[in-house]
C-alpha cells in the first residue's frame, strides 16, 4: 500500500493540543505498547521552545513522527522516530529524516538508534559512535552526523 501522506512540521509552541496528543499517542503505541517497553515517554522536551515536530498524516491520522531537538548552538538531536505498524515499508521515516536533516543543514546531529535500524540511519549519513548500550531493555547505539564545515 502506498500512502500519499502530507508532511507537517511545527515548533513546539505552535502545536495544538490535538496535534500533540496524536503524536504522543503514536509514540506510546509503538515504543510502549508494541515494543512492550514501559518507560516515561513524557520527558519534558516536547514543549521546549526550540523543539520541532515532524509528522506525516493521511486524512488527519498521524502515520509517522520524528522529534528534532536543538541541544546546543549548531547541535541537534533526532529522536522518537516511529511509524504506525500498518504504514511501515512505505518510506515514511525516510521522508521525515530528509525533512529534519534539511532543517539541520550543515550542523552536527546525533541520535540514539535502536541497533536493529542502525543501517537506516547510516543511509542518512550517520556513523556509529561508541559501544552498543541497553536503553529500556532494547539495544541502542549512538550515531552522529558530523557538521559540514564551510570552505
């Protein structure tokens, strides 16, 4: 099935309560329920002023989402990348990564990838850094895309 999903992007302060609820619901469905991983999904960063939320939706239904944090000047963190189970395999997470990385531009960007999908992030220019670690019982690896220096 191919999805003709609409890409949305909002600053944290511009999200409606309904939009935030829909994003959080998908993240809980995937990370907490599907992956059987009870953890505190609400970490306080979703509403930070510099946080950007990206998502793809069809007829108001959120199919995939990604959160972009600005950790420091010229340093970004991508996280909470997920796609609804019935929408996987359609390149939705790839579209979100492309949109987020276009916003990051030449700045450095880091993420903590579930090890099983590290290849996906490598295809977007991320390189493993350090040792694999367990986060909430799931193997992860930190990955970084270095800043692109201007000549």
